[in-house]
């Protein structure tokens, strides 16, 4: 490699990223090569170019302000930089507080980077497509040749000096020739067609969902106007800070049901005190979500499995649909428990109001027919408008049909809700329940639609956006908002491809609040309840729940138990039970893992597995045992019991045991103590133990827990075949004892 070409190398495992250019120097001063194991200086000298992190390196050892490469997440953490990403196509981009200086233009930009495909990045998304100012290649052991440049021309072209402001300025001896600077193309902008498509999708979304968010106020026990507040400021907050291009954030039936279940015993629904408490819950949700973002708790979405989530949503759907039936039929009930409501309805069926029931039935039939035959027509909006006109013209209110009454117009009063610390503490469980549903449902929806469009999402950024949305809900006097899967699907079907659709939705809500709240007072409650009833029925995904049964009967029963708990006990209690059951099922799998005895297949190097049972043995004198889980305090007894059972009932005396540790990555203190006792007992019985497929993580745990003081390090192998061969050598009498370690110097 010619002197002066090597600008920097960044260690990445056993390979190295190398950025090449042509600088007029006799030797390289711009960057020290990083250690292959990811330790030491991160690879590019901060005195000249970029600081990819002290003590960072390639294995993600550092992930903070001065981190390095994170091998799992693909992040580069720079000094003052929020982080950049390595993706499959784009190379690596460095962004944040660094500024790019062009040698001739002297322009400062807030975004710089290097792209494998295009070369030097500058500006928001621009790239020099016509010139390759940097060549990037990968080679083993850090050796690089200019011929390995990802399909680009093999020769290294003009080196363009880039100075990135760090704590130290570039090396004073580094000389540069005047670079050829090509004016970058303008940042790509969205076409007028795409903008119009998103705006039209937002209008369509508003026409369909405004009746729904008004209906969600019936679930939450809030004034009708607060439903419009949920689609005014919260969507704008999420559009500003969230990462998902498609997630629609607004009122949601699941969180509304949690609020009603938790707060109805504390205050009269719809009262000023109740409204204040609901806003405080939204504020608490915002705080919890912010903490979740700071501690990167996006993984919590994975703890509410799809099975449990399907059961939970089905239970909420049953609970909400049953709760809507009294208003649809004009029957008065005093309870909010679905079971009690059904009992009271059967008891008071003679008091059914025929006109109210007829309007509700007509509404349901119209909505179902609209979905079936006119899927692109905003039938819910037309039904609501028609019912308002009919109520006003036919004086339905005077005929016993209940209407929602006067609706306050204008914009919300922005204020921070406060009800006192004692009352706020009581609301913490309700807020925690909402947060679990928000994270699980929103992240699952965001990932689902990102996968459809082959996009990437950041769960933690979405959590930050959801936190901001709930803060906006709290200060505007409305209730908790959530990422809605049904509204998101509706937006995508309408053509939405960005958050501009949500912004348009908010603009439509703004217009309704200013000019169209007056006619809403004539809207029959039975129509609103019918709209919510169908939404709730859609939440009962019978097809998904039925599909679970043949594949996993245990998870099917878990989904049914979750749904029954939501209906019978309550939504808030149901969500906590769902989480507890999910964790219990996970722990149960780890507590009772699959354990097998391995036998080598004839004429093959592979192994076949048989369940552990008395009398099982791999071959005379040898036992190969696989434990398919991490070893921790709850299952170490199972490990010890299996080994003892196999030894005591073996057809031939066992001389060697080989443990296949491929599934083990961690050992806790209690398990380590039990394992040391087991190994000591086996050693006293003249049985040698070997471990195969030992990962570096497991080996570190073995050393830390002093297991290597009972069993020599030579008994641990990275592959199973080496461990088996060592054990067979002992049985056949050909094993050579390991040499003692050399004496320490000094």
C-alpha cells in the first residue's frame, strides 16, 4: 500500500474498515489502527478526523458519548454525536455536532459522512454520486487493497480533505492539495404527488376517525369534545419526535377502557374532578414513557407476547361492546362490569326503547354494508352527519332518543393538571397499565407497518414521541393517547406514507373545533355507541386466536385466560395478569428445559438426541448430556437430578460425562454453587466431566464463579467433538494429562 493513502482504520472484529484517500504525506499520521478485539483507541485519531470512541472499538464496549462501534446495533458514537447507523446499503454516516468544511468553499454543514455506495455525504441527504472521493473496503486482519472497493473503480481517486471539529484540530503537518469540489445536488424533496396523496389520506382518515374518537369518549367517560382534543396536539407531537412514518397516535379503546375501569370508582365520569384525574394519568404516562426512553426500555414491548396481546384486546373488545349495548338499546344500567350489565339488560329488557334500538340497528347495518360494498367511502362520517340532521329535523331528542348535548367549541385550555400528591399516587397503577399497553401495541404496530414498506424504526424514538404525545394530551385536558393499529391500517389503505397524514388529520380537527362543534349536540348517543360497538367487535380477532390453538395449545389457553380476566375482573387487572402470565410462561420454559442424552449417529459426525430417562447412556462409560437453557437458581436442581439419575441407572459404569453447553450463556451465583458441589462429588466418584460448545460468555462466568478451581480449564472446549474426543481418550487410556502452567516470572 502506498504511503499517504491510508487515512484511517477502524477495528471491527477480525476485520477492519479502511478509508482511503490521497494525502501528500510520506507516512500516515491520521489514525491509529484499532485493536481487533474492540479495545484500545477506537481507530481514527480525534486529533485529525473523527473520534470513534476511546475504549470503544468494535465490540460495542462503549456505547456512550465516546463509544465506538456497537456490533449488535450498528451504531457509531462520536464525541458530541447522538449516533450514526451502519446499514446494509448505506455505509456509515457521522452526524451530530460535527461540521464539514470544504477546502475551497469554506462552507459548514451539520451532516457529514461516508457512504459505501456514493462516497462523501453532505447536507441532509445529498451525496456526490458522480465522484468517489473516498473508497471504503473490508479486508481480513486490516489489510486492504485498492482493488477491493465494493464494485467502484479500483484506483483511489482524489482525496478531499475533510476537517471535522473535535476537541483538537487536525495535525499541523498534514498537507493537502486543493481538492476538486463538486457542488452537491439539492436535497431530494418529496414530489407534489406524494404530498397531495398524504394530505388526501389525512382528510380521509379524519372523516372516518373523528366519529370514532368521539365514541372513545363514551368508553373513557369523558366529555365529547375531549375526543377531538386527542387528535389535535398529540399527533403533531408524535410526528415531530417519533420515528415511524405510519403510526397514527390518537385516542384508543384499550387505554380508554383502562381509564374508565380504574377511575370510575374514584369520581363520577365526566365530572371536572374526573377530567382532571384523567389528564393527570396522561401526564404520568408521559413521564413513564420518558423514563422508558432514557433507559431504552423499548424491549419491554417484547414481554407482552402477541398471544397475550390478542387475548387482552379480545377481552377489551368484549368488555367495550357489552358496555355499549345499554345505550344502543335505551336500557339504563348502573354497573360497568360486563357480566353485571348483561344480567341487568336481561332483567330490564321490557324497558327497551324501540326508536333508540331501531336507530342503533340501522347504524350498525349501514356501517357493515359500507365496509362491504363501499370500502373507500367515509360511511361512518356520512352516518354521523345523517343522524345529526335527522335528530335536528325530526326532534328525536323530544321523542326519548338521548343526544350528547352541547359540546364546547374552540381550542383547549392549555394548562398543567394537578390534583395533589396523595391522589396522584393512587393513579400510578392505572398509568402503569396504560404504559404497558401503549408500548406493546404501538411498537408492535410500528414494526408491522415498517416491515410492509421495508423501513427501519427506532422503538426508543417512538417511545419518546409517544411521551410527547401524552404530554400534549395532558396539557390540553384530554385523555391518554396510543398508537392505534386500526387507525394506522386505515391511514395506510388511504395512501398515507408519512406523518403528513397525521398533521392533516390534526388540521381537520382544528377546523372542526373552531366551526363545527355546534351541530354535534344533536348527535344521538345510540349512533355513537353503535360506531364504538363495531370498533370493539373488530378488536376480537377470532381468526388469530383460533390459529394459535393447533400450534400452541398452552398459549391458546393463556390468551383465553387473559380475555376472561379482562372481562370478569377488569381491564387494569387484566393487563397486569397478562404480563404476569407471560413472564410465568417464560420462566416455566427455563425452569423445565428440554434435556437430552446425545448419541453419535453411525457413519456420521452428527448426534441424535433422546430424552433423559433412567438407563440412557451414550456409549459404554460415556454420557453426553445436553441442558437446553441457562443455568440459574430455579433449574440447577433439575441439572443435578438428571446427572445423578443417568449415572445411577446407567447400563455400564459411567467414567466420563460431556456436557453440551451450547444453550448455556449465563450461570448465576446459586447455580454456580450447586455446580461446584456436583463437580466435586463426581470427582470423588472417579468420574471426569468435560464441557463442550462453551461460549466466551459462559467461560467468563465459569471463571468468575470459581468453577475452574474445581474443574481444570483444559476440560472446557469451544466445540463438542473436541470434548467428546478428550473424554474417549480418558476411557481408552490414551489421554495425556495437561502440562502444569509455567511458573510465574518474578
